């Protein structure tokens, strides 16, 4: 280029390499993927997880002498789920311009509503709380409103990845207690509660996977912004409604002592699992990578900035996950016929530094 253009013109030439995706195009690709993922998720949800909070469990068989620790846990789960209308409405309003994300949040809200009703039934049929107590407690809970923990969509998307995994872990560990697979609480066995916990945990796993795929989409097309959001979220993570639920300290202490959930569980079975699924080696590696990115010049086209970003996580693994996601959506949409009218294709991010392919060796 310097041979063709005079030196004084070079400073005006954009440093952004030719062929990069614009923000508008990236947003279009992400939105189209969310729409396909929502379609696939809804079909699978209706086919495999279409249960009812009242009819799917034998509530009359639930024990009336559950240990106080189990009752504290059930009451806490019931309380947290009472804010499902707030969780749903706040998230829908945040992403209302996105068809796939806003419609998924409505589907998600309908599934969270079943969780709220199930935990209320568990408290009610335990016979350790009267209907009047439950009604007054709900009124007290709903007198306050939950609000989003972060102001923007990427941070809240990342937050839900960790939150859904943490919630799933809570219910799986409660299930172990109620199956007699843990000795943390004596006389905790109850097969009804175990089935409820297992059923809801399956839902939470599905929610986690949806939000994880969404986070991967942003990580693929907007790596630096997404990595910074991950760092910010884990730096101030707390379970939803922890500042609203009465006696939260008693609840959190109880579930910790019962082996249901605590700081170690978050670090080992939430954060590290999510990091592994996002191609991040560790929290230290994440923080060091972001710090390195910020220490170098940030003008467009500087290779050192991109190297710092790509070295922070396994971009190749994320790209592989993206390709698999697109195949899954393509297969589903082909069965419906969308491929003939609105085909869905994978578009690689050209910003990613590619390793030069080594020419195959030849025999002399």
C-alpha cells in the first residue's frame, strides 16, 4: 500500500482489516441464531418436559414430619420463585426487540411459574405451614419488586448462565438429601420432594444450556465485551432476590450446612463448570487476559490487542460449539421447511487470527 499511496495519506486509511463483520451484521447473525434456538428449545420443551405442578406429583404422600432444615430450604426456594413475574417481565422488557430472546423469556417464565407453584405445594402439603401463613408470606414477598442486577443485555445474559447452573445445583443436592444419599441431615428422605427437585433441576439444566448457547454467540462475535461481562458478573454474583427474601441469612446458612449450596459449590460446580463450557481456563486466566488487553493500545487493527483477547479463552472450542449449534438449528428448521424460505447459515468471524496451514510434506 505504501508504494501506491503517498505517506501523508496513510494516516487516513482505516486500520480495520477488510472483510470484518460490522456491528449491524454481527447483531443480525446473533438475532437469527437466537430465533432458531428459541424454535428448537420450544419444540423440545413441549415434547420432553410438559409436566404440571399439581398433577405430576403425589402431594398427598408428602411427609408431615420433615426435618426443620428441609422446611427452611423448601420455604427459601418457594420465596425465591415468588419473584418469577419480576424476573420474566424485567428480562422481556430488556430484550423485547429480539424475537428469539423475548419469546424465549415468555417460555422461560411459564416454566418458572411451574417451579413457583411446585415449591408452594411442597410447603403447603408438608402441613407445617398453614394456608393463612403462606398467603401472608406471599403478600410480604410480593410487596417488594426484584430488578435486574445489571443494566445491559450481555451482562444479564451472562448472569443467567451462572444463576441457572447454581439453581440447578441447589435442587440436585436437595434431591440427594431426600433420597438418603447424604448424611448431612438425619431423617430427610422424602420421595415426593426428591421427584420435585429432580424435575425442576432438569428444567434448570435446559435453561442453563439456552443461556450458555447465547453467551457463546456473544463470545464468538463480541469476545472482548463478553469476557469483560463475565469478569464483572462473577466479581459480584449473588443469587436472585437474596436482598428481598426475609431471613435470607438463615436460609443460606441452612443450605450451606446441609450441603445443598455454598461458596465452595459455586467455585467448583458453578463457576468452573461454566468456565469450562465457555472455553475459559480459570478466573485468574480470565482476569490476566482482560488486564493484558487493556494495557496495550486499543486503536483499530493492533494485533497485540487481538492476541490478548484470543489467548484468554479457547476460541477454537467456541467456534466448534457455534458450528454444532448451527447444525442443530438447521436440522430442526429443515424439518419444518424454514430452510426453503428463510435459510440459516453459519458465518465465521473473520476477526479471529487463523493459524497458517502447513503444507503437506512431499517425498523427495
